[in-house]
RNA sequence: GGGGGUGUAGCUCAGUGGUAGAGCACCUGCCUUUUAAGCAGGGAGUCGAAGGUUCGAUCCCUUCCACCCUCACCA
C-alpha cells in the first residue's frame, strides 16, 4: 500500500488495487504533460492520409519526402536510448513511428517518452524504410490527442477471456483485429441483402416495435407499459402481421430489417434481442419465394467471397448447386421408412414414440408429433442448403393450406449447416381460415402453451378487406452472419450481447477513478 | 432446470493446508534505424463472494455469483 492511499482512505472502502496504481501513474503523466503545455484531450487533428493510404502511396510519398499527418492509437512502444519506435494504428492499418531526439527536440522527445500504449496521438513527418525493412514515419512533430488511463490487455497474449470480451467489447475490438473484421463483414452482408432487395423492387419500410398485441411467431414476448396511455405494450416478436397489413394496403413488395425481442432462454444461438429480415411479395407463392431466396443467398455469398463455397465449423457449404427440396413428411419417410402423411393424431403420436421421441415432448396433435420426429431424425443431418417444405397445418397457423392437401401447408424452412436459415409461406389470406387458426391457438393458450399466438382482431379485419395471394419470408440476420463468418456463437456476431449483471468481485473502474479524483482535489 | 468445467496481478497463466509465482504490462537506470528490442534493478494481489472445518484456508466443506460446455426447454 502506498503512502498516498493510507492518507486518503475516506471512502467506505479503501481501494488499493494494482490497477489503481497504474491509473495514478498515468494521471501523473498527464500532470507532467500539462506542465509542458500539452492538452491531454484536445479537439481535433487534421490528417493528410489514412494509414492504409500511407502504405498504398508509400513509394511516392517517401521519394518526394512529402509531409504526412497520421493519427491513431499507440499499440506498441520501444525505447532505444535517444530514439523511440512506436506502432500507430488507425482503423485502416498500422505504421511504425520513429521519434528521434535530433528530429523532434529534447522536450517533445521526453514528452513522447511519457506516452503509454493505448494513447491516441497525431504525428507529422516523412516516410522512410528502416535498415530492417520496415515502413516508418520519421516524426518531426506530434500531438497527444487522448490520454489513455486504463492499460491495454497483453500485447501478445491479447484478450481471450470471453466474459471480458463481451462485457468490454471496446477492449476486444482494440486488441483483436479479427473481431473488427467479423463485424465489418456483418455490415457488408446486410448491405448486400439490402441492395439485392431494393434492386428487385422491394420497398424498405418500418413498422412498430412497441405493439399492443404481439404475434407472427411462436414465442413469449417482453411486456412493458406506456405511462401516458396507461396501457400494456409488447416488444415485437416478429413483423409478419404488420407487413401483411401493408400488403392489404396495396404495396406489392415490402421488407423490413427488424429488431425482434423474445423472452426466452439464451444460448449459443439465441439472444433476447436479435435481427431478422422479413419480406412480403404479392401475387407470388412459396415456390417463387424459395427461388428468390435461393438466388439472394447465392448472390450474397458470391458478393462477399467471390465464390460459392463457405467454410463453417470445419465443413464446406456449397451454395452453387440448386438447393435440395424435401417435404417434411417425405424426408421423415426417407430417414425412417415411416410415412406420416395420412396418420390420425393418435397414430402419429404412437409412431413418434416408437421412433424414440422423448417422453417430455408435448405431442398434443399430429403436427407436433411429425415435427418432433423430424427434429430428431432429419434436422441434424441437413448440412448443405436444403428446403424442408409443407409442414403440418397444426404447427403453421399463419400459412396457407397446401393446394393439394389441406392437412399440410405451403411453407418451407431452409436449413444450412444444421441451422434454420429462413421460414416462408404462401401466406394465409382467407380471413375465415385465419380466424379459425387463431381460435385454435386460443385453445392452446388455455392449455398452457405460453407461445401460442393471441387473436389479433385488427389483423383479421385487414384480411377481411382482402389480401392478394402473397408469399412471405423471414430469416435471421444473426444466424446468416454466423454462417458466413464461421462463428459458432451468436454472441460473436453481436457487438453487445446480453449479459447478466455482476454484483460481486470486481471493483468498477469508475470507483477507482472517483477515488483518484477525490485524492487529487486534496 | 440437470450434469460438467472455470474464476489467482491491468492481460495470459502456473501453484500450495503455513497469508502467493512467471511472462507481458508498470516504475528506475543504460542504449540514436529497433521490432515479441535487449540488459540490470524494482514495485504491485480482498487467490470471485459469504459462511464453516482447522492453531492456521487461496487450497478442504457448504451456500451464493459470474462465465464456458452439455442435456432439457425453446426458435
């Protein structure tokens, strides 16, 4: 414990962590810099080049001894007597700085010596190559742009602790370049899809996130409250019902990039807040949508990688061949030899149990039984892109009945690498049928199914005005990004995944700073 | 919710029933084209939290917290 800490222990708890000492040292450096007339947090810096540009134009800039001004974070620092080398990094690239006492003068040299890894600086000088062949900026003057108080993670070992990486994503991004790259890819994927949809005449729209009634998916919602209206509101779990209202209204192609919220378990594939894209296409059916979606994915992969092969979790996924198309009951028959097509509820339940479906599954009807068998016997094997089509009507309350068999629906889900990558229907537009499905769902709610959908009067009203035949599709953006960036956890494609609050153990940095602030005032 | 694992310095990690170590980072000194710079010296820890056993716990026991894996539930 230092003298300083013993003297100023006025807080309820004395902070004597090594981290606090490291921060104090950096505060003292700020004082020394201020004494030299340096502002630790100035307002701006005029750059002439991004660091990547200094690399691209290096030969010309070096030959002409052009003065360049760069800015970024100091990632490494090596003092060699009367010269200091430092690695400067901006968003685009990294370049070495060479600060020599003869070039900048004694004062600027000593001040640079006070800098730490993590500090943000601007530097002016000319470019050259060192004896060891490294491109370098020979600094003639420099400015401190922001003093870093908290030490960076280890310069070699990096930051690997998952909890810290998620809770302090900024530290993760500073230290792990591949993480920055993953999120850039995320943005690119969304851009590619957006451009594709726009190019095909789909209108990007926005619909309510706060809704008086939730629907459009099977999930438990988040509930909140509006004070002025004094009414309960739900965070949306899907966009479906609002986008279909827009189709009723006369738009023929609409889509939305939607943040959805589902109040359910969290794991590697689920975050309570996630992103989907939903699109609705009037006068088309689910076959049209399947072809369109297949083309969109193929285009996205090509635009992103230049080819059609994607590696995920050690496997190669090929987007070039036409995606397989299997019906749900057909794929079960292929895998087990059992044909569920014409079974009654009781027959289907018995068959499901015989095929090893777990006791705990709620096999309340034929549809649930088929789904359970399918999940057990077929789903895990769907590595290459495969459409699974024509789900039982019981598990598809918003899909139109199959034109050839009313026990099933015109619906498909796409599976890639064992993951669902989209869900689409020929949308149910018969208001009477839709009403009956809602009433069916109502019974399920009464039986304790917390994920069944409540009756939406206004949606039925909209359908009563008449909705053209329409195909609709929804797919999870996070899952698509996982697939295309070879990430196995949704948390690695969300900047700030949901985490539980920690109350014990670590002392918040703000508390350390508060005590230092208090000490400095004395 | 069940099972398994992890939690020690700012970071990455060793370790022990007798109040703790390494590398990086940090501090001091030397070094004017170095580069995981080097050399010499030094400082730094509520060993996740709370109880218990014990003469003595970071270690053993109990409970709790967070994170990871896995099964279940769930899209």
